[in-house]
C-alpha cells in the first residue's frame, strides 16, 4: 500500500485541449503505476464526477476549461479529495490571461502592453497603439489555440474574429520578439529556465506538440545572475495569483533584454514535448520522480 491510497488521474475532459490532456494523462498514469501506486484513469467527459467517491487523491492532468480553471478543483474540494496543483482562485485566475496581467501589473511586475477587444473595437487604433506585429489570443484558452500573429495593417479585425470563435474575451498584445522562455515551478523551487526556439515563426500549437524541430535550450544562455533574478520573480508571479504545488510561468525578452511575464499555467503539460519535465530533468528529477513529487504536494485547499 502506498502512502497515496487510491489515486484518480484526471485527463481528457471536454476542452479544446482534450487531445493534449489525453497524452499527458496517459504518461502520468504509466509513471505512477510504474512506481506501484494504485492509480486509475478518470475522464470527466465519459464518467460522472460522483464516481470519484472512494478515491483518496487526484492527479489533475486536465488542460483548458473545466480542467484548470477552478471548476474541477471546486468539485474535488466539495468531495474532500486532495488534488494536485493550485486551488480554485489561482486556477481561475491563471486561466484568465487578462486578469492575470492586471494583477501582475498592479504588483509592479513587467507585462506586455495589451488591449481587451470586442466586436466594436477600433481595430486600426489598436494596431497603431500596440504597433505591429502584435498577437491576438482568446483569454481563456491554452496551448496557443486560437492565437494569431498580426503583421499587416488592417488585418486585426479578422484575427479578432478567429479568436472570438473560442472565447467571448479576446486580447491583443504587443509583439515582444527577443525570445520565448519558461520557468517551471515545483513546490517552492523555480526550475532552470528553458529557452524555446521554434522553427516556425512563433511557438504555435504545431511547434508545441507535433513538430520535432523546435529547440529547447536548458541552460537557457542567460547570465547566471540574470537567470536567478527572473526565476525568483517568476516564483513571485506564481504566488501572487495564489499558485501552489506546481505550475509554469512563461515570459518573453525584448531586443534590449528586458523580460515581460506572459501567462501562468497551473496544470502544465506532461507530454514528451512538455516543458516542466524537461526543466525538472536538468534539475535532477526524472519523469517518474517529478510525477511522484507533484502527487506528494496534493492538498485540500
């Protein structure tokens, strides 16, 4: 008998990220079972939540809405089942790119300039104020779903219409083009920073999950003192939204080397292309050990 009891690995779900979640969850399940842990698959899209009764702990490998936005977290709390990752408030905030940025900016953390769009927006004025290129993204989606890069004047309205298919809230964000980076967080530790170099124009869905020519650099190439500064600030950014257990904070560098925090992920991917397992490996934590550590951090919030 392991100290974890009977563990439900929650994956699949109903969000636009279901495909990624299925891959993450299958790997997590195999890693737990490989260590003798009594872990079982649980897909909320095909099983009623009431069937979780009798489980002692839940590993959340759901991505996107109803998985990392606080809803499943609230259900687990009502059922008294400890679960991995952040609580209801932090999960909901982390899923909301707009309100995360509001909170970080209010706390004095650097974030890209951005504008919340709607159908009545003055798209030409937004293009002028943010400059081109800029990025358009649904506020409540992950995995780069619905995101587009606007490079040509007059095309923001079409990009908005595309993003609005996924979400009623759409964000336009200035393009910061000096490099894409991420900081994984496990417990109270910020993991080594990874620099992401996609072969595509930017780090889109294909580059994240299907292409094998995206480069992940860890060590990331930043001076040690600079990396440590950003890692600690990323930990602060994570804690500001109420994050706990584990997560990931993404940031960009501009051409002058200044960093800007982009978003937080409270239920990071665990596929063979995923970033937290890469950084954990560099820190000396292989995949099974990482999965076990995340499960150890599960809590009632």
